[in-house]
């Protein structure tokens, strides 16, 4: 009797993990397709990098060109994003430091997504950002796929 209950709990847990895994894969595919199409439209070299982890950050950086935070503006967003991801991977296991780096990378990614949404769907940028934060497991992929064929607008600060 006890073994049947444990097996049932395990099966339910495995089912939930499988569903979330499948949703994550769908999100990754839609996001990669969307980023690749945006990169092709922007004539960015090697748009296939949208399918590669960290390579997709390079594509996002190439799309937005600069990262702005307050009055600070940094050029070569693609390098900043790749270095930030590498730093997060290398420093992630260090207590406290890893948490701070992880939070900083999350804030950076929110800024990047907002700029992409502002460029490709300016009238809905804030809504898309909120959806991407609240429904992070699926919304970014759907939204990047949705805006992939839009003509980007220049962001003027």
C-alpha cells in the first residue's frame, strides 16, 4: 500500500516536471525562431546563433546595440550580455556573490527585453514585459515569435 502511494506521488511529480519541460522547450523554440528572424531582417551575421545558449544573447545585443540605465549608456550590448552570462555561470556558485550576480543578470535581461519590445512593439512594450516576467516559462517565446516580422523603430533617449 505504501509503495503504491509513493509510486503515485513520484508519477505525479514526474508528470509535472515533464509538462514544465515541454513548455520550456516550446518557449525556447519560439524564442529562437523569433530572434533568428529578427536577426535576419536586421542583416546580423550568423542569425543561427539565436539557437545557441549564450549565442542568443549575442543576437539580442546586436539587435539593441546599446544598453541604457539612467544616464549611463554602454555600446556593444552583445559583449556585455555574453560577459554577464559568463560571469553569472562562473560566480553563480559563490554564496552571496552568486546571488548578487544572478539578480544583476536578471535586471539586465529585463532591460534588454524591454528595449526589444519597445523597438518591435512599442505600443505594447510594457504589457509584453510584464507578461514576460509573470509568465517567464512561456511568454517571451510567444512574444518574440509574435513580433519577429515587425519593423523595429529607433529608440531615442
